[in-house]
C-alpha cells in the first residue's frame, strides 16, 4: 500500500474547487447544493501545501497504481471505490450524479499524478463521469494514455500556455495541461497542472 498525503490532497486539490451556493428549496426540501467549478482550483496550492506542511501532514494508506487504466475506467462501482481507498468523500452531488472523491498519488516518478480523483455515479450506480484535478512533473504519459485509450484529440484554445484535448466521438470531456508560472527543477513532480474530465 502506498502512503497518500491525504491532508494535502483534500485541502488543496479536493475541496478547493467545490463552491457552495444557496438555492431555493426544491421538491426534496434541500436549500443548498454544491456547484462544481474545477476552474477555481489553483494547482500551485498543491505544491505550496506540501512544502509548508512538512512532517505535520498525516499520511493514510492508499492503493498502488501501476497503470492509469486501473483508475480511469468505467466498470467501477461505489463499493469498489470505498473499498479501494481508505479515505473517501461521498458528500458530492452534481445534478443527478453522486460523486465519490479520493486523494490520488500514483507514484514518485515525474510522470505520476498527485491530486483529487472523483467518480460520479447515476441513480442506477453506473459510473458516468471521472474527473481529476492535480499536478504532474511530465504529462506525456497521461497524454499518451488519454489519446490511445479514450481517443482524445488535440484542440485549439485561446490560451497559448494551455495544451487542450477533447473527448472522442463516443466520449465527452476535456483534458488540459498548463505549466506552472515558475518551472522549478527541484519541484519536478508538480510543474504542470492537470484538469481532466471524462464523460460516458
């Protein structure tokens, strides 16, 4: 089992882009709802939180990830997610989907990922959406996986710093890579921010 720095992940990359808004009461009687806006996250917070926390961060056991296909797959169930990760946030809702968010650190190589991974299930417990927000030192491995496994293709965007991809003909979603404002060779595992969403 790999040690995951859960405090950093949930504080910086997980709950950092969940914005709470109050809405009129609906048929279910609830007056508030979570509105997801993944553009609110500042990926540099991830690196800063790690540096500031030092030995005070509490680590929890998490699954080893040898291949991205182990986590970016649509045959999972809520029970699988809750059994695989020790710490799961299950209080996330988006429209008619229920989200389960987990901290993710896939390894120590510069092509590995660190951030927040969320699985969204419909009312029949079928996985419909996967999102990841976090950092990597080298996005080439993830880019190769997304283009080969899910058919994502490079698209033009208005930001010259950002490299953007869109889902293939059978999948929706997006995948963007943005370099940090300061590329530090000593922080090689967090030089690029990743914003990924796959819909099926």
